[in-house]
C-alpha cells in the first residue's frame, strides 16, 4: 500500500485503551501517520480537537459522556478542519448513513481487516 508523503496528525478516540493501543501499533510502521493525542471520552475528544486541531480523528461511536453522532456534529462545528473516520463495532447501514450524513468521512467496522482502516486513512483527505 502506497501512502502520500504529507504527514497526517491523528487523534484516536475510543473508550478502550487496548483499542487505542492497537490503532497506534497499526500506524507505527507509517511515519506519515503521527498520533498526536488520544481520548477515552467524547468530551475529552472535543477538548483535545479544539486545542490540537488534528487532521484526522479515528473515533468510536460508543463513548462515555457523548453519543458518537452528537460528537461528529460537535467536532465538525468546533474543529472543522478535522476529518472524521468512524471505527466501530456496529455493522449497520443505517448507522453508517447517519454518521456520514452527520459529517464523518469514512465508516469502518472493527471486525473488518486492518487494511480497511489504513485504506480509509489514506482516503481521508
């Protein structure tokens, strides 16, 4: 898989540390993908996005304190330069459509191959 040379600053948002660590490990071989911050809750993600302005936020929809669709709308409002990539366990066309309509760029299911997440990150421009 070929990736562009421009660096992408990434915020990982998931309530589970093991998922955040897994995403970080997946991105480790890609120096163009720089994880700049992690958040375990929606409120934390919103505050971090406001202060760090990441290029991409990889986020789950099930987060403590903030429903994912609401967070998508809030991030688009408060950090419009951040592109949102949903990474969730929910394999639902309805939920995917709702997330994309709310402003997410991609919707990837956690059970799918990790290459799907990498492909979405490459496409997240």
